[in-house]
């Protein structure tokens, strides 16, 4: 994600504060649609579609990040068609329940919200995002926790990799880690992580850490302000105007 955030596209050059505000408002707007308002939610797809095109990122990259949560969403949403059997429309003589509609809305909302977060982190450095959070008066403790968690997840994965390699060297013919060794493995991981955390904290103190990280200075340039105002206006239109129905009515000459 840090490598993606090093890009030089116009989206990358917008201020972190404007992108953060747009993302938060997008999430709130997308989640505020009713459980059966599929056309309203689909209209919100304009934002990630255009930002993917302008930022050089691809939806395929985002899907690779989502592969661990999509099964959970499918598992949660699949109960809607089973519990909500009110007829939505008919395919011949086969009724399609409104549960399938709410299931589709849930999946679309999940894809849109995760895509928006991916675009934010894929076009903005974590230091800039945390600086924007501080400008929005988010408590310093929370911002520091977010920054350290993001930065040092790799430390945890490195410890897991080292311990896994050591385990397989002692049990070369064994696939995975034996269930009987899970307790000791996790215990050792916690202890090693605590030791590593103390070393990291000591190094931070030696470098002058006093409880807050210095905020990255970001200028509110006119392009970033215009970018934010444009999208906030569009989100308001998408939320209160049935855009897709209006367009459909214009092409078909029918009523909304």
C-alpha cells in the first residue's frame, strides 16, 4: 500500500484532508441507503469508478485485498433470501423474493465501501492520513494507535514467519503446525512481540518521541478544495435524487 501511495497521479497529489473527508462522507452516504434501494447504491459507484481511472489503481488490486472478507459477507447476506420471502418480481412462474434484493444491496455496499477505503490508502501515505485525522481533532492517542498498528503489522508477520520456519526445520515432514503446538506457538509469539515492542519503543524514545508524532504540514490547495466540494455535492445529489431512475425515464420517456 505504501508503494501504491507513492504514485504521481492527480489523485495522489490532492491533500490528504480532502480525500479523507470525501471518503468518510462517501461511506456514510452509501451506508444510509435503504436495504432495498439498489438503484440508489449503484449510483454511488460513480466515485470509485472515476477514482480508479484517475489514480492508476485497478479494481482487481482491490479484489485481492477483499478476498478474505467477501466469504464472510456472502455468509451473512445469504440468510436474507431465506428469511425474507416477500415476492419482488416473477421470472415466468418462479417468484424472486425481496431477500435477494437486500442481499444484492448488501454486497454492493460492501464492494463500494471497501473500494473507497482502498482508494484512500492506495493514494495517501499513512502519515498524511494521520495528520488529516489530527486536523479533524481526532484524539492523539487514537491517531498514534492507528499509525503504530499500521506501521508494525509487518513486525508481527515477520515474527510469525521466523517462528514458522523454525518449526518446519524441526518437523520437516509435517504439513502446517500441529494442533498440540498451537498454544506454545501463540505464547511464544506474544512474548517475542512484547520484547520487540519494547525495543521499538526504546528506539522511538531515543529519537525524541514525546507522545505525539510530528504532523505533516499540508496546504489546502484550491484543487483539493474543489475536488472535495465537487464530490460532496455529487453525493448529496445521489442521496436525494434517484439519478438512475431519472436517466432511465429520460431514455424511455416513462415516469419515475
